[in-house]
C-alpha cells in the first residue's frame, strides 16, 4: 500500500462536476493523515469538444497513464452528437487502459426504496467484460442515408479476452461466502460467441471446484432480476449484456443514484478508472439535486483497488448508516457529501 | 374475413404440447359456428431431431406455407445442444416467412400480481424487429476451442428492414389513444446501426405528425420498465433489444405466463406465427402446472390478425375476467383452459 495517491480527476459533463466534488471531499476525509493525495483535474468532455474539437488527445492519454487511478464523473451531453464523447473519450479510456473488468456491485442498502415489493436482501456483483464484444467499434455503414443503406455492428470476442474476465469472476466468487457464479449470455442465438463463452466458463470452472455455477440467457436473466434478485451472487457477462443488466440492477436496488462502478485493469499496467453508473443527467445539472452517493461508493471501490480496504469499508458503512438515518427530507448534493464526509472522518 | 382457417400447429417441446391444446380448445370455443377450422399438426422439435436429425426439412417448410397462420407452443430442450432448434427451427421459420414484426403486448391485467409495488396501469406494445440485427446468424469462430479462438457475431441492419418495421410501429401508435412511440437502441455505442435506426425513425415520423416520439438507450429503458412502465405506449426496437425488453416487460406485468406474441408478416405473403413468449419449461412439463394463458392470448392475436376482431377481444376480456375472479387456489393447465373456453363460449 503506497502512502501517496496520484489521482486523475475527470469531472466531465452535466452533474459530473458536482458529484466528483463530493467524491473528493469524502476521499480526503477518509484518508489517513500520512497519505499524500495528489489530484490533477483533466478538462475533457462536451465543453472541451465544443472549444477545440478534441475528445481525448494523445498527450492527455499519456499524462493519464502516470496516475494511480482515475475518478470520472459523467460523460455525454445532448449538444454533442450521440457517440462522439462516448466512443472518443469514455470507451477510448476503457480500451486504451485495458479495463477488462468492469465491476458493478448491486446491493440493497438499508431503508432504500426498491420498486420491488417486499424483496429480501439483494447483494450481487456483475463482472462485465470491458474491452470486447459489440463495444469494439467494429462495423460500418454502406450507402449511408439512402434507402439502400446497410449498417453492421460486429461483436468481437477472443478466448484471451473472455478467459481473463471469467477467471477474475471465479476469483471474486470464490472469495465470497456463497461462492456462486452465473454466466449470462445468449448462446442459443449468438452461437459463435455464446458457445465460446460457455466453453471457457466451464473449462476455467474446473479450477474452482468450490464455486457453484449457473448459466442464464440474458432475456431470462432480466426476469430473475425482477422476480428473484437474491438468487445472484456473482454474474459474469459480455460488455453489452453487462451494460443492460447493470442499469436494471440499479433500478431494482433502489436507484441509479447509488450504483458504483470500477473499470479495472487487474494487471496494474494501466490506471483503473472509477465512475458512477449514472450518466451526466443534463436536466438536473447545476440544481444541486444530483445524488453523489454513487460517486462516493465508486471512491470506495477505488480505495479497495489501491489497497485501502479499511477506508473503503468505512465509506460503505457510512453510506449504509446515512441511508438508514434518512428522514425523507430532500438533501442537496453538497449536504449528502458533507454528511458522508463527517461520518467517515468521525 | 375468410370463413375458414387453415391452421398449422407446432406444439414443439416441453410444455408446448399442453399449452397449445388449451389454445386450440379456446379457439374452437370462440369461433362462430360457420367458420371452418382445419388444423394440421407438425411434429417438429427435440423429439423429431433426436429421431431423424431434422429440424425443419424443406418439404415441411413448403407445407407450412399453405396455411393461414401457425400456432406454436415452445421450442427447446436441454437434451439438444443450445442453438440447434432455436436457429434451425424457430428462427428459420421467422426468417423464411419474413416475420419482420414481432409483436409483443404488455398489459397489467386486473388482479395480477406485479412484483412492482403500487404501480398504476401498464399497457404498452413492443414492436420488435424480427428478421435482422444480431439474429441473422452472421459471424463465425476461428481456431475454435483453442486459446487463440476468435468469435464474431455480426448484426446486419438494412434501411429496407428498419423502415418497414418502424412504419408498422408508427401505424400502431397512430391507432392508439396516446399516440406515443419510443425508439429503443444504443446509438451512443452501436453508432452505425444506431444512427441508421434513429435517422429512419425521424424521417418516417414526419408522416405521422400526431405521434409523439421519444428515444431511449436500451440500458436506460430497462430502468424505466421498472420505475415508470406506464410511460410507454408503443416501443419499436431491434431484434436483440426486443428479446431482452419483452422478457423484462413480462416480468413487470405479472409474469411470463401471460405474455403473448405474434411473429407477423404484414404483407400476407407468408403465414404469420403466434406463440407464447415463454419457453418450453422442461422442469414443469407434464405436471399440469403450465399456465396456458399466454398461448390463449396468442390465439387472440392470431384471430385479430386474420380479421376476427370481436373474437380476439372476447378472449382478452375472458382472460381479464378470469384473472379478476381468481381466488388464489392453484389451477391446472387444463382447468384454466376449460374456464377460458367456457367464458368465451358463454
Ligand atoms: C455512456 C455509455 C457509453 C456507457 C456504456 O454503454 O458502457 C454507459 O451506459 C455505462 O454503462 O457506463
Ligand atoms: C428461443 C429464442 C431463440 C427466442 C428469441 O431469442 O427470440 C425467445 O427468447 C423469444 O423471445 O422468442
């Protein structure tokens, strides 16, 4: 565990700035006195793109590599054509830094209002593949804009890429009390990629005899997310299915305002990046209504990744206590950040 | 409206046989005396594949073309490798008969227990594209089974295919009181197909000035299915997203036991095919526990498609009344079929 953290901060668009400020507030409050926190802010996102046409210049990509980790707020703005910032900045970072484990825990916190009636405890994590599948940008369009247009999207999957994320998921399942791992894919239709995933899942599973395994088609998985979310422990899945399932998971566990994520490069070759699952929410940007909890929980994932387990746990406990103590009155972004900073410091 | 119906019946696997029997019972009961119903059963599915290695021989495909419509139970069995029957039979039928509108209504029936706490009325239809996207079987695998394997899945999308299904969805939205149409895609990542869908959606929309439109990314759509399902009226989407969203829709509206679907060829060039959204449920096959309601509601869609609107409505009302009258005691597949047949006849 290093006694200094060189943190890159990308507030990004919309509510990104506001929630990241609270994340940093709590981070500062929870860190031991002798840990030196060096933060450097990167101005990337819609504003920058409008000003210069740049999404992520090479020099900045190089500079970002020098950090221990990245904290990101949110990327995306209606004033920018859909896909420009997503592909040119967010996905570029995930791919350039080989964030092959996109880690998304889902937990029903105490006193949280889930829209599901009377469900018991929910506590699972989704290990979403982060560097392959339909996200590679492969594909194209022919005769664009004409009645004869043809557009393709190619999902690229490699044994190399699938095996490493599947192995990571087994490790995580093996370390949890229930030791259960579910593969989600659609191997009855996407037979090439689906069978490769399933074969690798079964093969790697032989090394983890204590982990019980399960396979679900993605459509069936959405049903269980609603009717039986407590059946899940660890889920491993493809990039696109993981995108869909983790928003759904957030919805059934009390909202996207609480969903944290880590884009992790487990090899340590590149900095990992932590961000709330929610987007930039331009409709509420600047109103002080954004819930910074998802970002603060992402800071906990960041601390755990860097080896600060007690501090990570402290944040998660603070969030649980804070939610439990809620009296139903609306609090501003700042007030929630202050409350959590006070709890972790105290 | 023809005074005869030549119906092909494919009971298929698992509970398929049982639920189809109830569908036919209700169909017979609801039809006017002077309508001649000719049914022909086709032995296709797992049993046939084990016996002969065939999924859908050309001769049978030709024979099926001679019918006015097809009623299908369910396809798929754990004893058959995943994908063989799905691709070789179910999807082959959808593609060969150009079922480009995969129609899936979602309705919260009275007295149905939705897992969502205290939600108001839900009543929307999903128009799922049925002949393109990631379902075309395009793709492949190189160095299969080795650590150097690469597997691809290609989503194929054409302006021709997208425009016709988008137009169908506008027609349906225009005919409903709320006149609202939502496009669901993922055009911030799948930029080639996604932008084509969005451009065509906007272009065709100019012909329907009374329809209000909306766009959602598929991940965000799953959140709204849970938190605000009543916001939807008609949804149009890609083949794979439609697959995922309609299972989720079934889950939030009281279960997959009530979800009906029609694989429709609106041109009438080929017979349309009606089937419950649920699968073959081998775990409960033969136990009499399968709920035939989804199949019976699929029969209603079949009747509407063939021009028997009053009879279709009669079935839907019977299902509503039947659900309202439930006393909570478990009923067998047969008992539910008998009850609905009695209601539609009476
Ligand atoms: C913004 C978008 C590109 C991104 C994704 O699809 O991965 C987001 O939805 C997420 O889940 O982090
Ligand atoms: C069985 C499978 C091929 C099918 C599909 O994916 O379309 C099913 O899930 C459905 O929704 O009808």
